[in-house]
């Protein structure tokens, strides 16, 4: 555009202003692009986060492979069918997650969480080694145990491996360490009437495992309750299905192939020893040191009840 003769001409001024603004925007673009290649600016990065030897980057791959964002929100992305997971690790702690993820179809009990604390690596990550101290440090875990412990969830039991669970917890530890500037927001439950929205008191004192359920009508039923309350069903199915450990269905009285090439009868003595000292005889196809010893956690009556429950699930009865 050119100026008409005899009229004020500001075209040159406008052009210079446009070029100056363009130059400023270009400089900002270059500066911001350069800044994006700098270090994390004191923000945590997944490469620096691990959990009990497991990797947060691998955990992100597990999270994506199982499409967890199809139900859950994390760092502002995902769906709202399930709880937001961004800060979950810092709220419930590693022992609760170790108890929940292998058997997500039911909420963990205090016994299941207490069992995970027998693992030195988990206790080290939690910073405590007793269930009382754990529930005091992670009140969100105490709230979940009190309100929902042993009840069914809406989440399926995913066939996660031991490595996948460890990596996934490492990833959630990383997201819990991020500075999200207040995300996720704290939900407001004022005025909601259903039980899950009711406020709870301070961290509860966990009841002994045997007292968490009413006295069952039979020894096998009592064993089923003890197995559920101590988290045994997170690793052992009542059918022949293999989970983390062998299935219990039809096991009693059979010949069990062991890792050393020998065989052992699945009788009362063998099952009792497997509960008290699980590494005494390693089943073929399973790794050692996967199952903690229950001898210090369960008394003789509770162990005998679990054996009676396994016996009731079928098999060759001598």
C-alpha cells in the first residue's frame, strides 16, 4: 500500500513496529525452544526415581500397555471412572500398593498390608516396619482398610507379573514426587449421603487377623477367611489357575514337582511347611524368595485352618 499524495503517510512507522514485534516474538520463540533442552529445572524426572530396584520408565510402559488411563486420571490426563492416581503412592504407601495390585478385585486388609511389611525392601521404601507405624504414616491406607478392606472393587484382577507390579509402583512413586502445583484438586464431599463420602476419624488401630472376621462355621470356612484376610488369595487362586503362586484347586494329595527334580506329596505336612517356610521346597517353574514366611504372623490354629481350606478345594485325599 502506498500513501496518496498530500496525505499523512504512516506506512513506514507501522512497518517498523510490525518488524519490531515480529523480532521480539522470534526472540521469545528461540529462547523458549532453547530452554526446553535444558535440565529439569529442579523437577523430578523418571530416570532418577526407582522403587526397590524397579524402574519408573519401565513402569510407565506397563501403565500404558494395560491402558490404565482408560479408567484412571494421572497428571491431568485420562478418564474419571477410577480414582486419580497422580499422588496415590504418597497417600497409601508401597505396602498397600503391593497388597492391592496382585489382586485388585478386592481391597486389602490390614493383615495383607502387614504381610508386605515383612519384605525388607518394602519396609525400607515405606520407612517403617510395623503396621501401626505404617497406618499412622499413611492415613489414606488406614482409611481404605477401615472403610473397604476385604470388600470387592470394580477393578479387574489383572495378570500382572512381579516385575510389572514393581515397575508400576516405581512409576506411581515418580508421579507422586512431581510438583503438580495442586493437581489433582481435593474433592468436595460436603452434603453427600453415601457411606464412602462420610468423613472418617484418625487412623484406626488394626485388629488382629483372627478377629477381623466372625468365627466361621467350619475349619475350612475359617481357613478361607484367614487366607483372605492375610492376602493369600492375592497370589493363590482357589481354582487351578496360576497367579503369582500355584492354584490351590485340586492340589491336596497330588504329587508336586519340585525345582530340584524331586516330588513331594501335597499333604498336611507339606502345606504346613510351605506356609511356615516357603523356601524349604520350591515348586518347579516358580522362583524362590517370592513368598514370605507366615510362621511369625499366623498361629498354629490359623495355619491348620488354611490347610483345611486347601483340602476342601479338592484333590486326592489319602
